[in-house]
């Protein structure tokens, strides 16, 4: 009774036992089910591995080492086209860049010295330290060579300086307008920078005029409308419009974000009754849509394969 | 594995690498509000349309993995791999279900671009890897579709042309309106 039925089914069963779909029915070019499952599982395990910690950091580093030079080369090729004609004469260009960086560093220190933050702090410390020299930091100049697309919903960029230039994770990145972000990871010749407008970024901030502390969180808004939310620790303080916000943080550069770097200014203030805190919206000074030359704050005397702008403005 | 397959695989790997460098270093200069063309995605679609779902899917996985790991990426790895794998599969199926003409290919690019970026965004929401809201996500996805449509007329014919050239003379398909 069951004989003929079993006889018909057997070949199919055995084919399935070996994990093969009946090939004659398959259209050419269509993937086997086993491959689909294998790739899906690979994606899932990658997400789990990466989500649970830095298990994939070596892989990221290897890919970065390979891709970084190509990115730098492509950026070097496209730069003249996008309007920086100075690239045509390399030496003149480099000289110009050095001059620009010196000027940038001078501007930066001047800006920091004259910030209300510094005046308030000097008054507080009553001349115990000379704050200006505290804030002077050595900078490694670098250029942005890769930008993460908004399709990734993250705000990260690649810069063309890596561990060979003395860069390591958690260093502060800034330009002549203000705070840009911090270094996430490095390869030999490139580094990935997390911008402060990224939703994952939190920066300790201080309202310069009142010295109130708070936390700046990125909103991840696209393009020119990049904004930060400032939440003050003391909910009774209301920041005023156009107040400058600077970083608080370490002066030794051991933890991310050195102190006293201008971040942005208050554009609007909301008080949230439910969360019992003041929330201010900050417009960053840096134009994140047009990032180019940045400086990475390194401890003075760092070994580097390129000229380092020292705290006193000299080049080394 | 015959020499044709090796040559094609090498070409596709090279194309993906080139697309990655273009996408991260050159095209951000053209980006509108930070949204630029997904060159890698369009290359995967082109390979899927020309070579079928198997090639599309494997290439999509590899290309996505590269996109996940290459700087300046900082999202959870595996998200682009999953998205582009699906994109490659869908593009390959489109080719088999109907011979895609110009309009069909463009429609496939639009659909795949929408699908790929949406899957990427959705995995981000599920894994809590990003803080963007749904309207923002939609805006980015739609602008991305427009970019990819603009890019497709350059990428699709060149990838298809090279893949056909790499095939031995006797085995080339009869020239159809594609």
C-alpha cells in the first residue's frame, strides 16, 4: 500500500538530505537556500559581535589601513576640482597651509583668552594659574578626506592623520571656528572622528558667562541645520540667548575634550517641566557641511611625522 | 572555477572598491544636506541585473561588509551587509522575472535604493544604533533614491558592458534591448 508512494518520494528525500534543492527546477543564477541562510546568519552574527563590544575593531583597522591611502589619494585628486586651486603648486600650497595654520592657532588662542569663560575663571582662581598657557595646546594639522553619508545616519569623518602622526583615540579635534569632535579610532595614516552633532556624542559644556555646567548632545540633524541640545545640571539656571558655550574637561588631554574650546552659542531655550531641567539649543560655531582643515589636540612634545603647531605658536 | 568567473569576480571586487572610495571621498563634495549617491549600492544593483540573484547577493554581502568596516563608518557592522545582500538578491530577481529595459532598470535601481537604505535604517532602529526619527529617515531615503537614479545611467551600462566583454565570444547573449 505504501510501496509505490514511498518509491516516488525517495529520490526527493535523499536529495534534500544532502542539502540540495532539485537543480533542474532552479533558474540559473538563483542562489541556493543554504547560501541565503548562511549569509543571513553571517549578517546577524556580525551585528551581535559588533553590538556587544569591540570584537570587530581589528577588522575595522585592517580595512581602514587598506582604504585610507585610497581615500587620501582620491581626495588629493578631487581637491583641485572642487575649487582649491592652490593645490596646483604643492610647495607654495604647503607654505600657505602652514601660514594659515599658524594664523589659525593664534586666532584660536586669542579667542580662548578673550572668552568670557576665561575671564570668569581667572577671577575665580585669583591668578593661581595663568589660564592662557593652560589652554595652549599642541595641534596636529589634518584634512578631512572622507565623509560618512547621511544614509548612514551617523556623523563621522575620516582625517588624513593617524597613529604615525601621534594621533590616538579620544583626542579632541577642533578647527579655527571651534570644537569639531573627538577621535574614535586610528589606523597608521587615518583616523575616524565622531562629530559633536552625532546623536551618540555627548560633550561636557559650560555656559561661559555663568560658568554653569551641562551636557551637550548632538541632534544628528542633517546639513547646515546641525544643532546641539544643552542640558544644564542646575535646573534653576536659565541660559540667555547668544551665550557662548565652551567645553569643560581636562587640561592634560588625558580624557576626551580639552577644556575651554568654544562650541557654539545659545539660540533658543526651552524649559521642560516633566524632566525638570532647562534645555537650550546650541548652534555650533563649526560649519559641519564644509569641514576641511582641522587640528587634533595632542600633548605638547608628541612625536609626529608632520609639523606640529606648538602651544607658543612655533612649528616643530 | 573557470577564468571567466575569476575575471568577473575580480572586476566586480575592483568596481566595489572604486565605488567605496568615490562614495566616501569624492562625492560628499556634491552631497545635498549630507545625502550623496550610494555608488556601492548602484554597483551591486548593476551586478544583480547583469548576473542574477546569486552573484548579486554574494557581491551585496561583501560590498556591505566593506561599507560597514571602512572608515568613517561607525555603525554596528552587518547592517549594510544585510541591506545590500537583499538589494543584490532583489535586483537579480528583477532580471529573471522580466528582461529589464531602460525603464525597468531605472525602476529596479529606485526600488533597490529605497529598499536598501530603508533596511539599513530599520536595522538601526531595531538595534537602537541611531537616534533619527522616521520623517528624517524618510527624507534621507527619498533624496538617496533621486541621487541613485541620477547615477544609474553611468554605472549600469558600464558594469554590464565590462561583464559582457569578459565573457568568451561564443557564449555572449544575443544583443537584446536592455
